[in-house]
C-alpha cells in the first residue's frame, strides 16, 4: 500500500471513532433515560464536556479523508 492509501484508511477509521464520540457526548441526548443515569457519573460529565473538541477532531479527519 502507498502512503496515501494508508493515510486514507486511518482517516476513515478516525472518522468512525470521532463520529461515535460525538454521538455519545451529544448534548441532545441530555433528556434521554440512558444519559440521565450517566450524568450522575463523574467520568461521563468530563466526557460530555469535551463534545466540542470531538467535533474539531471529526472535521479535521473528514477534511483529511476528503482531500486525499
């Protein structure tokens, strides 16, 4: 495989990972029954607070994937 294909593959996997991170830290899920229980956990509130950073990572990953 060439370097371009390797970077493309890694960016694709990164897209999926960041998409999952964005989904599970989504502020819209604040009213669902699942996240109501999770908000009492300290680890989830720290994870939830990083939602905007997950978007930045996702956009960079998508741009890298698209450019190549």
